C-alpha cells in the first residue's frame, strides 16, 4: 500500500476492523519509511453496470461521484455521513444484484431520489432540481406542488 505522505510502497497493518455492515474492512497502517499512520478501506469489487448518460456516453458507475452529488443536495441539512453512505450502499447493492449490464442515468437518479425523499424532502428537491434539469421556475413549482399534495395525503396505518 502506497503511503499518502512519502509514497513509499511498504506499510504494516496495525489494526483491522469490519465496518458496521460487514462489507468494508478498515485498516490502520503505518508506513515503514516515514512511520506516519493512515487508514485504508477495503471492499470487494463488485461487477457494476455502465451508466448510460443522457448524451448516450457510457461511463463506469462511480460511487464517489454519486456520493458527492448527494452530499451537495444534503448540504446544511441534519443528515449524517453514515446515512448518506447507507443510501449509496443500497443503490450500489441494487445495481449489483440486478442483471443489467447498463443502467440509464435517469434510472440511477430515480433510485437515488426515491431513497433521498424518505430521508429529507429538501435534499430530495435539491437533488431533483439538478437531476431533472428544470427548465424554469414553473417546472420547479410543479414538483413542489406534487410533493406537497403527496405529503398532505393521510398515511396508511
């Protein structure tokens, strides 16, 4: 493992722990050259589908890119980092368990929006406004009205 401080390639593992969900291994390491400590996270690499963008380009699924977009939508909201990681984990798990070799960016965004709406409606609207590329304020208002109408409905017991 390459040291992030001095780029030396030799390090020793000081401590290893499984993440809360058991699918990530956290390792504390110490560089054998500069003796500085750093943390690495290991996860099994799953075969994930390609994401088909709106312009028909295909890109590999990028967990960090998805998490970054979700973080922006959740900026200044009371949502913990762990909750966002869980959201991305569930989307990623659904993609791995599916048999599709490709997923449209639209379908991926809908998966995120469904989960984000359950967590925080403001973050959902922020994400949707970027993701759906509202053309003007009236489209944005229509989405807000739809959310309001759905949240005003009585919940089933």
